[in-house]
């Protein structure tokens, strides 16, 4: 499991299009721009608690989307495969069989 | 653009986890098992119009998810790249540069 902030950044990246504009604003200030809850509350003229609740709900939604669609998990699996493919290509010109089996793995992820 | 039924089958495949159980049942009977609207209506003891409306709404939702997340589009792009990689591997052992540029394309899709 990734460290929480890193994981939320990734999940936000994959699923932000499914959030409301307000959810996107709060999440992006909190996780990307490193605002505190109090600073976001001041910016939007709402209570710190309201910002906190909204962000907690959004985090839960992002985890639910990931549970259903696995975009982050598949991205991580593809990234590993691609890194291995690159390593192989660097070191070894005779790699048809290995390459083919990795490509087959890649296909299974879709 | 794919033919409508094929496209709906794909979209259903990618986004079914985001639908309600009833939406999943209707869509799966209509698109996968080729039931008519009337047959689904009989099965669930509702009007043909209710089934029709539900399916139309679900189709629109699937298109909206695709507009936001592009899972089908990216799948199609990855499939093309993977097919090209396989062809290259079959025909040519000296393909490091071409392979590396295709892998770079693959990475851009994530």
C-alpha cells in the first residue's frame, strides 16, 4: 500500500472526472497544493469541519471507485511490466519469447 | 465508431461495476442474452416502457462514464499497440528502437 498522501494523489488523478467541482477544488488544494483545512475553510468561507467532512467523504468515494474499477492497481501492474520490458530491451537483443509473454500479461490487464 | 451493440457490450464490460443491480440485470439480458424489451418486462413484471426508459438511461450513463474515463478508448489504443508489437516481434529480431518507442506510447496512455 502506498503512503496515504501519495495514494490519494494517484486516486485523485484517476477519478477526478467523477467528482463535483467543489470536491475537486478541496482535494486539489489539500493534496496537491498542501493547503491546511483551515486555509481552505477561509478561502471558501465555510467551517473547518465542513471542509474536513467533504474531504473525508471524497476520499471514501475515491477508494470506492478504485474498488470497482481498479485503475490505480492496473496502472501499477502495467508500469511494472513496462519497466521490465525496457530493461530486457536494453540488455538483450534475443528476447522474443520473454517479450511475447510479457505482452500477453499486458493484455490480461484490459 | 463501433456498431452500437458492440459498443454497448464493451462499455457495459468496463463500467458495469458502477451500475445498480437492476441496471446490470436489464443491460445484461438485453445486450448479452439478446432478450427483447417485452421479454425483460415480463420477467420483471414491469411495463415495456419502464424497461426501455431504464435501458436508455443506462446507455447514456455508460457514455458519460466513457466521456470522463475513456477506458474503452484507451483499451482500443493499447490493443492496437500490442498487436503492432506482436507483429514486430514475429518478423524482426532487431527491433529495439521501434519497441522502445511503442512502449513509450503505451506509457502515455496511463
